[in-house]
């Protein structure tokens, strides 16, 4: 790979690592110990999770409004720094609840900005033939971020919750510095090749079908992304070792997600690969209801971790490949739909918990919604011309 391709791959990988892996999923990993150490109620913990989803929606909306030029680099830097500060500000206990709500929203805003703006920078700064490989490497950062959030889980009985949050803040600070250095290399390119501010593109049922399936996955992964550790701890009564083991499996799966999508897409084409991934995703969520066997719990942890970044990467790349210069606008729309469905899903599942709906019933609901989204994608791509999408 050329120097520019390597830099773009590292840049996107670090952006996804921070924006989604750390700012989003570290809260899930630390939720049980933080709730106990900070004396949070179950309800308030759930509200904080939804606050992050609200911030993600706001960040996606803001990113969509930004022009596609060098100002994106400035906003990426700001998002990374503010996201790092949000981790620092969540490390201290005995502060007003509004404090934690504010910083979890800010964390979500940062994640939304990084999710949209960073791939858009890559799309403008790389050659068409390099997009697939750079995006695959870059979106692997989601899993790497989740893995970073698991590094200290085996030691949570030996270190304080505050120390764990500060460690995450340290990781984020290193990423901020690296992103700032890398962005200096791309600013001149963004200035020289400003994308059109308004791009007319003809949208058909294919785009809307991708959108529906992608949004259904946003709803379906809520129980695992927000409540999985809590479920393992309070419902299955797993000890710290097995709870951490499940989360490490989730993180390991996440690290392999984009790679698995890359291999499937190269072999079968984008649409067939997406249908395979969504089908596996349905099963991975559903088998969480069979808590009698640890093997099934392990399998659910690994594959739900793997499949979320897999479908995010492949959906993003498919939109880029199909619509080219309209990518930022359409990926913003897709991310807005994803974020909106996430927020509705987070509030819905929190309400279901309040009314006594069990985790098993929530897993069934999540898998059913994803099944509906997958079936409509299968229906709309049944034509021969959608059996594959040629890689370039």
C-alpha cells in the first residue's frame, strides 16, 4: 500500500475506534461497576444510555449540514477532543445527574460526527480502486475500540472504576493526537478538491431497502449493546470472570466484523453478503434466549459483536460504491435513520424493562424486527442484477 493509503486507513481506523468503539461501547462494558460505584439506579443508567443515543442522532444531523470541504477536518478534531473530555468528566462520582447526562450526550455527538465525517474525508482523498480496502481496514476500528474497552475488564476487581474511565481517557488522548497529525496531511487535498455542495441523485427502492434493513439492525442490537453485561450479571448471575469473558468475546468478534464482511463481499458480492450477515445476525440475537447453555451465550456474544460492525461497514461501502459523490449526503441520511431508530429502540427497551418485560422477550422482539428488515431486503434484491455488486 502507498503512504497515502496507509495514512487514510489508519485515520479512519482511529476515528471509528474512538467514535464508536470507545465513546459508545465503553459505557456498556463499565455499566455494572460504574452503577455500583456511583450509586446509580437501574433507571438512571438506562437514561444515560439513551442520552448517548440522542447525542449520536444530534451529531449525525450536524454532520449532514456541514459542507464537504476542509471544515470537516476541523470538526473531526473538535469531536475527538470533546469526546475525550466526556470520558474524563464521567470518571468522577457524587456529581449532579445532569452532569453525567450532559457528557453522555456530548459523547454521542462526537461519535455521530466521527462516523459520518471521517469516511467522507476518506472518500474524497483516495482513489476509487482503493476505497474497498481502506474502508474495510478503517471500519475495523470499531472492533478495536471495543477491544480497548475490554482490556482492563479482568482487573475491575483490583482497580477503581475511576481508574478505568481515566484509562479510556488516556487511550482517547493518544488517538486525538494521532488524528490531528494525520489530518494535516489531508487538508490540502480537501481544499483542492471540494465536492459539490448539492448533488442531485436519483434514489430508488434499492436505497430505501438498504435503509430499512440498516435501521432494523439499529433497533435489533440495542439489547446487546446497552444491556448485555447487565443481563449476564443480574439475570444469569455470572461471576466477574465469565462476565468479562463474554464481553471479551464480544470485543473479539467486533474486531473481526469488517474483515468478515470484506471476505464475504469479495466472494459473493455486496448484496448477497449483506443478506448472509443479516441472517446470521438474527440467529445470534435469538439464541441469547437459550441461556441454559454457556456455549450459546458465548456464541451470541461473539457473533453479535462481529455482525454489527460488519453490516455498518458493508452498508457504508455499498452506498459509496453505488452513489459516489453523493456519499456524504446519503451516508448522513443512513446514519440519521440508524441513530433515530437507536434512540427509539433505547427508549422502547427501557420502557419495556420498566413494565417488567424480560430480557428474553426483548431478544425475541429484537430478532423479529431484524427478520422483517432482512426479508424486505431479500425481496427488493431478488432481481438477478442485484445478486452481486462488482468490486472496483
